C-alpha cells in the first residue's frame, strides 16, 4: 500500500525538523512500524500494510505540526510507543513543565486514572515504562493544584543495607546516590529553582525508606520507588504511614530484585496480599509500555524469554 501526502503549507524548516538529522526520525518510524518511507521535497510516500502505512502518514503529519523547532528523538519514540500519543490525546494534560506529558499507552492511561481515583496505586513492570516518572508527574500536578500540601518521595537504600554510616559525607551526601533518579524527574518536571524553593518551604521531601518509620503522612502525595527491594515488613510499615488526605504510589520491577535470594520481596508479597483490598489499585506494565529507546523493549523481551539459558550462579 502506498500513500502520498503533500504537507501544507510548505515550510522547509519544518520538513528538515520532521525528518531529523540524516533522516533519523524517518528511519525510527520505519523500524517501529515496519514500513518504508520515501520523500522528495514536501512529497512523502509510505509503503507497508494499509493500517501501518496509514498510521505512519498520520504520525508524519502530527510530527510536522510539532516541527516549528527541532524534534528530539525521544519525542518520536514517545509518539511511537504503544498506540501512540495520538490515540490518547484526550487524556488530561498534567500541570508540569512538560506541556506534552500525557499517557502514551493504554496501561499508562489506566495507571494515571488509578492514581487519580484510588488511595494507593501499585505500578509494577520493567524499566522504561514510565512508572516512576508518571507518578512524580501526578505528584507535581497535585501540588501545583494545591490538592496536597507536600510531596514525599522515598526509596530503600538496599545497596547500603540502609546502614549509611560508613558512607562519606553528611546525611544528604550519603543518601543522594540512591535518590538521584527522583531528583532528576523533579528537576525536569518542576525546574531547578522551583524544586529548591519547594524544599525550603518543606513542600518537598526526599528520604530513604528507613526514615519513614514512626511517621504519619497526611495531606501528602507519597511515592515509594524501587519497591521490589523492600521486605514485607518495610512495605507494611510504608503503607501504614498514609494519613488523611494523602495518596500513595508504589513502583517497582520484580525482575530487578537486589535482596538476598532467601528474602521475599515486599512488592511481590503486597501484590498477593492487597489484590482484593478496596482503595488499592494494581497496574502491571509490559515491554509494550516501554517509552524509552525501542531497543529497551527488545532487551526486556529477550531477558523475559522462557527459552533464555540460565546463567551460572557465580556469573
């Protein structure tokens, strides 16, 4: 099937941004949709099955609309992910610095709906599916709308056994390496200055999970990241910190557990224990939800393949 399209009004700068450096964006679309794209000036043709060729042309048109400035490769990959951004354009845009931030796959849309409607939401799945990033985005949105008074982000510091005394520096320097991904998400979604102002007025807190013990977190948006590395006792401790007016999101990847092999993961245990508890939602992601480089999805599938030979214990 061959579809032709004449972009109008013609704008050579937009065409250049649409194609990307050395047509890199077109090649990404070809690989993802299994089509062939050819173009001469503003005239494009897409060869492939009827459905894929139609989707490829719709994607080219959507990218042309965005091409007033250079298009990042990540934007192309996000629009290719799952059913694509076009299929989820009706999902509400979150109040963050990322004006284009919204669900990119059906599971992501369900995840955002669960976070908005449930007191506790679990996001379980492989790397690159947006579990943590979308949770932080929902937290930032809630803070901006004054739906909560503060954001609390936490992770278990498993590599240090949560015994941080032997690490150099003050407390902040000790825990920063374990919490850096959360800082990175906040800086992108809020901006550097806004993040530091939020810390100053105590509207934002990032701390290791061990620091949550004995507290009650009210009127807060609380996120537990890397939850596969909690014990059942730690998970119960965290979930029972939730106070009135609070919402909690728990994210993790059960294929990336760093606990001792004899230790049951608190995330696996919680999914079993809480699956029928009212007010708790559990959303599972797959490689189809990966919104990073397409190679990440293929890597996830390769590692999950049942035919993969088991490595030696000393590998």
